[in-house]
C-alpha cells in the first residue's frame, strides 16, 4: 500500500515539474538556511558552557566609582581584570574555592609583570639556517593549571605538565603549523622579542568560536610568580577565575564583597571613591564584556534574532508549499472524488497528501545536504558563521532536527488533505466549490510570509544605514591618507637620532606631507595610570595620556582652542590637555586653563609632579560609538586626554612606538616600499608592520559589518523564498483564470487590466503585511540602534524605501508570467477546460 502512495506521489510531482521545482528549491534553500542559522546561533548562545564544571566557574570583576565634581554625579567603570596577587588571598580565606586561575592577555602585558610590553615578535630558527619572525597579537601568560581548569583539549602534552616550568609555551594547532609545519613541535625553541627563549611543551586544538578565551600561544607564569604574587595595591590586568566546590556563585559574591576593605584598603580609603568586587558567571562572560576584555563580544539579542530568522525562513517555505497545494487542489477534485466514490476513507486521503508532502520535503532535504557542504567554507570565511557538518552532529541534535522537519512535513500535508475532505464527492465532480473562497488560511499565511520578509528587509536597511553613518562620523581628527607604522620592538641606544634622520628622509618624498611620532596611536585609550589634580586639591582624576612630538597636532588636524602647541625641544613639564580634561580639572573656559600649573602622577614615577598647561585642544574621539552600560564616560570627551612632550614626564628618552606618515594616493606602492627599505636598513630585525589609520579605527566595527552581512544574506534568502511563492501563486492563478483572461482580452483589456486582475489580492496582502510589519520592524530596529551612542534618526522613508524595494522585486519576479498571460491568443484561452 505504501508503495502505491509513493508511486502516485512521484507521478504527480513529475506531472507538474514547474511547481515541484518551486517547492523543492524553496524548501531546500530554507532547510539550508535553517540548519546553518540554527547550528550557529545555538552553539553561540551556549558559549563557554562546554567547559567541565562551567556552572561552578566565575571570574572576579571590579566596579570603580568616583564623584565627578563638575557634574556632581557618580561615574563608574567596570573592569574585567584584577590584581594578580588577589587569588592567593581568596583561596586562603574561602574554603569553598576549589581552584583558581589567572590569565594575562596580551593587551595587559607590562614590564612589572612579564618584563616586556604588549608588542610581541616570535622568532623561529629554520632548518635551513634562516630565521622567521612572526608578529603575534594573541598571546597570554597563565597559571600552570590552565588546561585542567578549562576544557581545552591538547593535541600534544599533558594538561598538568605543559605549563609547569618557567618559559614553557603551548601553541594552538594552527600556530604550530605556521611555525613548524605538520610535525610534533614539542621540545622546539622560540625567541620572544629576541630577549627570552621559550620551550614548546604542547599543542592544543584551536579554540572554538563559542568561547571568550582568545589566545594562540600561552606562556607559563611559573618563572614570574615573585612578580605576580606581590601585592602592589592597585590592579594590573590579570583575569581572575574561581571554581567553587558548591557552585553557589551568588553566595560567594556576598562573602567576597565583605573582604573588599581588606583586599583593597588603599583604593577604598580614597575620598569620593568606591570600589566593589563582583562575580560574573562563566556563561555570561562572552555576552557582557568589561574594560580590559580581549575578545569580540557576542550579542545575545542578535543571536536570538538569528534563531527567529531561521524558523521564519523555514516557515515561509512551508507556507509556499501549503499555498501552492491548496491553490492547485481544484485540479485534483475529480481524482479525489473518484477515490472517495471507490471507497477511499478519510485516512487514505490523508495518507496520500502526507506522503506527497514527505516526498517533497525529503527531496528538498537531500538537496539541502549538498548545499550545506557547499556553503560551509564560504559561510565561515565571508560571514563568520561556523557550524557543524550534519555527519558530526550529536544524536540529540539529529533527533531535534529530524523532529522539526518531520513535524513540518506532516503538518503541511495535513492541511491540504483537510481542505479536500471538507467537500462532498458531488461538489468535487461539479467544481461547485473553490477552496480558496472557503478558506482564508492561505491568504493569512501569505500575509505572515510577506510580513516576515518586510521586517527582514527593513532591518537590513536600518543596519546598513547605521553602520555607514558610524563609519563616516567625525572623530575630531584627520584620518584620511594616514598610515601608522609600528616602531621596532628592540630599540638601539641611539634610537632618537636614527628616527630623526629617518623622518627627514621620509619627508623628502614628494607624496609625503607630514610625519609624527607618538607613544600610542591617536585613537587608543592609554590604560596606564595617569592622574591629575589641581594644586592643593584632594581629589584626582584618572586620564588618558600620550607622549607626542611637536608635529602631532598639525599632523592629525587637532583643533587648538587656546594657548599654543609644543615647540621643538619643549621643556618636559609642559602639557597640552583636551577640553574634557580641562573641564574635569575645574576650568570653565579653555583660556582659563592655559598657564595653570597642576599636579600629575604617572605610573612608575614617585609622588606628584608639577606641570604647566600650555594649550587646550578640542576633544577627539578615542572610544568607539558603542553604547556601553559599564562605562558611563564613553562619550566624545572620554576621561580627558593629556599630551606630554615626547613622554619626558615618565621617560628620560623618547622611544615612540607609533610612527605616523601622511601619504597621498599617487605612487603609494613605491612610497611605502621606499619607507620600508629605509626602516629595514636601520632596524634589520624589525618586522615592518603598517596599516591605514581609518582601517584600524574601523576594525572596532568588524563584528557589526559581519552581522550586517549575515542579515543581508538571510534577508535575501527570505525574499527569494517569498518571490518563489508569489511566482507559483500567480502562475497557478493564470491557469485558473485562463478563460476569464481570454474573455477580457476579447473585450479589449490591456496588460495593466490583466495585471490588476491577477495582482489584486497580492497588493492587498502586501498592504496588510506592511501595516503589521512596520511596528514590528520599528521595535527591532530601535533595539538594534540602542547599541550605539550616536545613531540615525529614522524617517518615514526609512520604512517606505524597503517596502517599495520589496514590491519592485516581487513584481519583477512575476513580470514574465503576466506578459505571457497578456499575450496569449484569446481564442486558445477560450478552448481551455
């Protein structure tokens, strides 16, 4: 019996290849999109839950608050890191702490903890006698228990041994391949900045995308414990994790806060200052980054939205199938009537329709499996979407996937069967009833489908407009045609003299208009401790600082509001501040600050030093345009910036790490090649690294660009599926109204008259979908825009334009069908049965 149902199903599918193709292709695309998005969003939403005992792990964070005198309000910063000495005290004081772990990411490297800064070059001796040097940006120091604390599988080495010695290093699999090729590198040696030697003791599998851990090479801190365990009073950038025996993180947090006075006595005793500790559960870390984090944050609302899009696309394809099945059911009235008269029962009719649905969905799934393999690599490379191949899924995931597909196939088969069973055999023989007129379900399903497509395309427009708006925002400094070159890691004693000579040679190039050297990039927040206060004041203010030369202001086009710029060979106790810094110091006008002398305290320098403000410049943006709940001062002025002349307040010799050159587009390749040769001549071991300033700034929004591309991709798929459904519906409508179209043409109807007859219902459906979709789209777009401190103001045309675009796309889809219907010979149309 089942074989008969299958045979009839394949015969009916082969008899209508056009509609079969629409259903199979639409469903295959939907299954592929659903699988990709479902796998990706599900794994991302479970980030860091794969670690053993993940529910018992948390990290210690700090909230620093201070009373801002100019506004008389409390400001705050939330830090992801603490001091390296904290965990030993925590473990001694709390018996429920099973184990602890400290990780120092590369962005927090400093001489006090690891004897070098955050710029790293790894040198590897080759068998040929040559040396390869690699610039690395994802290195970490960690306690020896890293690989037993977290579930990071090792390819070579044992978890308890790979980091238990001084200068032991463990590589990721991809880094090991880069350094040594496809061999076991255990025992090989590396040189870090040509100052220390590391021994490779293991290789770990590349970290998955669904974790906040972010390093390609880990170095043991065993040889640095005398530095890490020394309590210096402040915090120094180490991420501190605890694993509890009982897993009661909330209770532990309450107890931990009671010890804050003991652990942070120096900082908590300052007037108008507050410092509190908290515990952040491991599962929340990837979605809630704080100051000092070293990973790209994941957006839980966005991932949930992707799951919604996944189910919406699949539902849209099933809606297409149901609508086409119902629309074409009139052609099967005689078949169904004959079967009923011949004794077929309700169950037989249902089984036939469900079998047809299962066959169609089965063909689509088979096609989808091929598509999944094809799109896997492009999805990872172009859209940063990583998902597991179907053959590697766990049994539970396979069961869920099969349940969803099977349930959809059965439901989409049951509804057309129900429609056919509501008619008596006499009505079916006489064609006295049309399912389309008796049921509003197909029309409502189409409206829901169009609403989803409308919301997706509106969201795409908003995301694209907002991102373009942010990327074109004025940052307060010039970034066009500027390249930034990293200075050499190892600087000779006569570095300043060499740099001065290089500057003169570079400026001789006709396409180079300016050159400036500084300690930090213009767009970077300096995390080192720099505090300033009025002379005699009690409260001080943490600010960002940068050591710059006399060309810095003109090179970056910074606006001088009052006072003057640095002169050549300026006195070391002269500084320039931004408007925000002057405001925080209590100066009402920029002119009032010029000539004032203040006290400053710099990390590494004893006590307070007295300096003079010689100039005030306009604020410039060195923070992103993201709206951060954990940093109340993430605005245009930031904490305030202090520029020191050649960093002479903290150093006796200016050793800039950023060399910035303005190069016009003409002959750019020749100019950059010439500059590289100059630097290689003076610094042979230097890894010449440069980047356009605007590209470096825009890297902050790399994840947003990827999110935009993801939304565009799946919105396109949703629109394609909606258009396929419309194409099938209009084609079927043309077949149903063949005689009516012929009569209208005989009576003089033109193309637009025929189109109006065929599209009348569709236009009403689009209008209803627009009315429903706009409020939904408004809510979703506002949720997205709330991520930014600066955002576009949505106008009526931001909603009208997507609607118009969707209507044009959909009507262009059916143009060929409409034209063909209008050009059909009316005589032939009148012969149609």
